C-alpha cells in the first residue's frame, strides 16, 4: 500500500511540472488581431476575400 502512495505522488509531481505551458485557451493573449487573421488565412480557415476584407476592417479601426 505504501508503494502505491509513492506512485501516486510521483505521478502528481510529474503532472504538475511537465504540463505544457501553452494551454490552448490562453495562447492568444499576447497576439494582436492581425496575427490571428494571418494564422487563420495560412491554415486555410478563411478565403483570400475574407482575409482582405477583414484586414481592411482592422486597418480602418486604427
């Protein structure tokens, strides 16, 4: 039984120290809208027309 607790603590410590730091929902905190738009266009999530239209809207807000 004592051995099982050591394994549990070891797994817990490994999980705490080796969890990836780039958590998906926190990844975009430092990106500006233009960076996000460029990435979406590069991934193929939006078309060229949508990209150009969105870029114009973002540039007009500045």
